């Protein structure tokens, strides 16, 4: 998608690809909600929707083009399973809080999965939402942090220190689990721990921005630069190796 | 209007079980009965208005009608992007309630005033702003907001007390007829003109829902007949009634019309006082208003 669109934000989607894949196809039920708070990784959720059959291959081809529903950030009210447009950081966890509260009031067993970036934890509203979720014990909300340690213009620990993130989230009242966000076995273990929790869960998913894009893996460039032709082939090969390696261990 | 607001919440709670009330940690000595009535559907979201608005939008997405309450600037300007992105862009029935619009919080100072709220909110997509004039407008406006499937903002203040009979709440109301000039105002501040002797022969209209999408024929007739238009609002004229009304009458004027625009211009003296003090130093009340009108007419 990014290659066809000649668009940036490739690294942001590669960072979160396994997390979304795992949550959608190995954890959440059809009625559950998934909120991609880091809307700049929109291609990851569009790919998920294509896999589900909600978006067609033709839809996917329109990504980033004029007259498309598939904007660079998830749009308003146009796509099933995207209840809210995201892209302005720091909204998603509050959306999840509200959806979680609604389910609690309606006494349903629906879950809400919210994937945030780590950079957007700078936003005060993220902490407001964290306080709210913990206070109301919205254990139907699962918060997954894509902890790739890079944000818009620097490393998270250089821009505005987040560590010790696990202790901070614990102090806010979360059941904190640390996982390898690129490893399905690690994510499965995190899921099993989350299911046993009586309080809301936050999973810090350690990831690498631009995962599989060896030239820019772990670099800020992967946030902004579009792929060149030769990069594309390398990435595809890397993803395939990675995928096969994981599948063989499952 | 806070008492009428709380009474209305209680009154409509049974007929609208989808109502949820969320306060931004305000309501002492005012909302206790609402809390009692709504039980688990009354939530104190703490001093965290950004989260409160988005939580409200998500509740609305799930079929609830959330009423989000705070002092006016805290529920409008602080979470402005949340209102735009999460409530308005998605056209969800989130009901914002701001107590003390204008200079309503008087001596509490500039941080607690709101003279930009109507302008800031009326330009957001799908948003409708409700500005009750009298205390009895409050229940009627809430009833209309409950039936309005769009995001709304309710601007509460001290209800106007005037000697004229006021029609039931609607967007445009003619308060009285007159031939010397035409007054169009919004909110309880209009009472300051209604109660002056100089108003005896003025035609007075109140507009209570924004945005406006046109002007009643009777009002245009009056403006064209008197050729003197006075607007009054406890709000900035920029982006306020002054500007939006000017635009909507422009293509319907039969000839030149003189205009006196009375609006809130902040803090001319840099000093603080009660609501009447701030109205007076902005020529929205007291001697200043009287002199402006006499000089204009």
C-alpha cells in the first residue's frame, strides 16, 4: 500500500502490524472494538479490514489517492470497525474509556482494544483517560502500547522521558504486562495474563519502528520516508522470513 | 438557570433512560439530586475535560445521550479539539452544558468568563448552540436538545426578568414591537435594554439558537422600516451575533441601515467585579448602555 501510494508512515505500520494481527485474529471477538489511536498507522488497520473482507483489493488500491475513503489517517464514519476517526494523538484511549464505560452500563461482555503509540503518551489526555479507566475499573478495556521508542522528532527518552513506563502505568492502576510486540507467542502469553486480571490491563509491546525495513529499522527515517523500489523487495523478503519463522514456532 | 437545569435533568431522566450525566467535578449544592436520581449514570469525571468530552462522544456512539457539565470555558474551550473531532465530526448527540456564559462568574475573573463560546462552537460542523433567555427557557431548551440528534451546547446564565411576555423557547422570538429602532440580542443580557425607558418604542427580538440560517421576515421588515439596528450580546462581536446577523441581513436590506453593535470587549479597565460591573464597562448595561442607545437613536 505504502509503495503504491509512495507515502510515508511505513515504519509506524510495520511497528504495529503483528499487534493488530494478533488482537484481531487471535483475541477479539467480532462484536469487540479495536481503536487505533495511532492513526498514522492507518495502513495496518486497512490491511486488517482487507483480510476480514471488509475492504476489497480495489478499495486498498485507492489508499492515499484522491477520492478515497482510505485517508492517511482513519476517516469519519465511512468504514465498518472504525467507529472514530483518529490521527490527532491522545484521543484513542478516551474513546476506549467511553466505549468501555458504555459496555459496563449496558452490562455486555464486549471488550475494547486500544492501540496507542508511545509518543502520544506525552499527551495529557492519555493520562486523563488512564486515570478514568483505572478509577472505573474498566477491565473490558485492553490498552496496548506500541513501544518503539521513537516519536515525531526524536527518541522518546530524549524528547520527554517515559521510563519507567511500566511503573508509571502500574501506579495509575493498571495490570501491566511487557511483551515482544513482534512475537505472537509473547503476545499470547500477555493475553493469558490479561484474561486473569481483575483490573484493566496495559500491555507494553516492545517493538521496532520500521521492523523488516533493514535500512531504516529503528530509525526516525522509517516514520517519514516513502519506500524506494529496491527497499520494497527487501522488506517483502524480510517479512516473509519473519512470518515463516514465527509460524514454525507456533 | 442552574436550578432549572438540575430540575430538568431530574424531570427527563425517566422518559429518557439513555441519559448519562458527566460533570467535570462541579455541581456542589446544585447537582446532588441529579446524582441521586441518575445513580450509576451520574459520573464525576474529575478535572479532566478532554477525557470527559471524548468519553461522552463514545457513550453517544453507543446510544446514550451524555450531558457534560462544567463552568462554560472548561467544557468548551479546554476540550475544543475533542468537541470538534470526536463529537462534531461524527455528528453525535453530545450535550455540552456550560454554566456562566459571558461574565456570569463575575469576580471569579477572566479565566472563568467565556465571551468566545458561541462563536467558537457555532462554526463547528453539526453543532447547535442553545442560549436560553429566561429561566423558564431552560426546560424547553433541554427538551428540544433531547430531540436534537446533533451535538449541542447549552449556555447557562442568570435568567432575564422582563415586564414583557416571552413566547415559548424557539430560535427567533419577538419580545415587543416598536418603530424607532430594531434590537436583536441573544441571552439574558437583552433584559438590560428591555427594562430601559428608551426601549419603549424599540422593536426587540431575541435569537436563542445558533448557527442562524436566515432571518424571519418580520424582523427584516422591522430593520428596513426603522433603519436602525442594535445588536446586544454578552459575547465577543467578532464571530458573535454582530457578525453572523450582519451577513444574514445584508442581501435583504432595502437601503442604508445604521448599526450599533453592543458586545463584550474583554476588560477595558483591567479591573474585575460582578457580572453587572463587566456588563456596565462594556456598555452592555447601566449608564453606558443608556447613553449609547440615546446617542444612537
